[in-house]
């Protein structure tokens, strides 16, 4: 029996790590590909029609909603132009996927799942009006803010903001060229936030032995910074561009590791700060 998802607890944000396919939701049809963010407002019914196995990062804004960050003096067109935000369409593909078969909708509410069964596909909208919609943004449309003299804090790379956390996107950018500039992230202590980073593509110049698909988690109070090898390479300034794509979640509330993640943890990660 075909199934749909609906999150009644808050907005959902998908980051497509691998593969491409089609999204069908209350607002219509949207094609997706590797590197896309897909924002789904609270209560949206949706499903993915995959061409191959799709790997995604799912981030929920429980009891809240996603917003675009304020850009201040940089202006609303900084980092990415809002005109690149793509929305679903009620096109022929959307209309032809509707049928009279039995469909299930898995509804998440207060962390529990309920099932609603329909004798037809409930994704059968004929129109909608308003300023609320699902949307798509690809990291390739992000234009990073940078300075040749100063390593800019990661907050400038904010892509979406929720009530208690922020999502930043690190994309390829020129490395600082001034001889006195720090060319790698500075050492710091997470005094206010837990920091989780999902590594999507490229070489991660501030980390050693990190591969696409991996995720790091630096809890509140955990002092950290670039690995020794990365720090030495940054000091030599042999590279002029970064080649990394990563999604960072800075959470004001403490994060917990799920049981499913414990079995895949690389417990030697802390050793990566040791010079060798």
C-alpha cells in the first residue's frame, strides 16, 4: 500500500545527500537532485518517488518553523537570492500520480505515529493560494560571504533559522590570502551551542580522515578547532580555494545520541587532534 508522511510536530527540512527523484506533496510536484534542501511546512503530506536509493539528512523544527536569516547590512539578496527558491507545481506529473488506490498517511504527533487510511490518493489538490509552500534550494545557488583578510565566523553562512537552532551551509570559497589572516577555523569552545556537522562532498580542509556521509558532534563546552595537519597546511597557504560542502546545525538545547548511532560511532575521532 503506498504511503505518505505528515509531521504535525513542526517543519521538516531534507538535505539530499545522494541520488535524485520526484517529490509529491500538498503543494504539487518538485524534482530534486543531490545537494538540494527541501523545506516542508508543518502538516504537509509528502512522499518521494526515487529513481535510485536516496540518502537524506532530515532536520525537524519541532514546535517551530523555519525562517530565512536576517542579513542586516548585507541585504536580503546576500548569500542566496530569494528568487532561486523553487516551489512545487500542479503539473501533469502531479495530476497523473493521483489514483483511486488505497493510501496510508503516517502522521507524527508528539513523537508518536498514527495511520490514516484513504481509499484514494489524498495528494489531489487542484489549486492553492497563500505565501506558505514547500520550497527547494540547492547549495550551488549559495554565494558565500568571505574576506581575504579575516576568517569569517560560521554564523555568516546561516541558511535557515529556527527557534532554538540555526542551519549553516559551508560551500567552496576562496581561502584568505592576506599573510596575517587565519586560514582555517579558529580554536573555540561551544559555550552556548551543540554543534553537529554533516559532511556532504569534497575535502574537508579543517578535519583529518573525514569522508562524505560522515557526521561530527561537538557538545557544549567541548573546546576544538582544526586538526594539526589541517592547521599546518593552512599556515603554508598552498591552497587558494576550499573544496567542501557541509551542513552545520548549531543547537541551543543539548543534543542526545540515538541508540542507532552508537553502533556506528568512530570512537577514535578524539585522537584526530593528536599531532602525528
